[in-house]
């Protein structure tokens, strides 16, 4: 009888460990973009409506949240308010929006409908492919040394964004 209880207890313990690992993995699956993690962020520049190019490398010295989005991307619209609020609440972090595969008129309309305090615009130097972007929205977290410390694919909610911003501290 005690052997049966021991086997049962071991099975429950292993099952619990497996479930906790699976839960953690699902919650943090988007952290890893192995080709970029720990490496210098690839060259990228955008051109916001203001006309002045914003180059990611020029922001070195400050942490950067680089968000790839498009006007036609429903989840991008969902997270735009979260990113705008976080940019206001975290002035020491540079937020940058890289409009991806959009028309000029669609980009301009999106910017007018969803105003925010950080620069966003079409990519004019570099490519989204250099970051490994396969789906939108995609967000990269770059430390003050210019190294990519994390990435997230999908719409960010406030809690998730706060977690990743904590990695930049």
C-alpha cells in the first residue's frame, strides 16, 4: 500500500512541476527571440509626421521600447492606448513606433485617430526582417547600451508591458 502511495505522490509532484513549467512557458513564451537577445539592436530608423528621422542607435543611453505595428492590424489598435499611456508614465524610456508595410495615407489616418506622445512612422532605414518580425504587433525592449533584452509578439496589456519595462531597469 505504501508503494502505491509513493508512486502516486511522485506522479502528482511531477505532474505539478510539468503544469507549472507549461504555465510559465506560455506566459513568457514571447520573451525569446534567440537571434537578437543579448545582441546590439539592428539598424533601424523611422520618419514620423514631424519629418525628423528617429534612429534607434541614436537613442543609445536610454532604454527603448520599439513597437512594430500597422494601421490594418487590429491588435495593434488595441495596444496603442496601452503604449501611449506607458510612454507618458515612463519619460526616461524612449518609445518608438515602426509602421510596417502600410500606405502613407493609412499611416497618417492612424496617427490622427490614435494620437500618442512618442514618435512613430514608416521604416526608412533598416528592415523589420532584421528584427525577426513575423507577425504584428511585435515589441522589442532595448536597454540603454543598445542591447535587445526581450521581445514580445502580440498585443501588450498594461500588466505585461509593466513586466517587460521592469527588465529595462
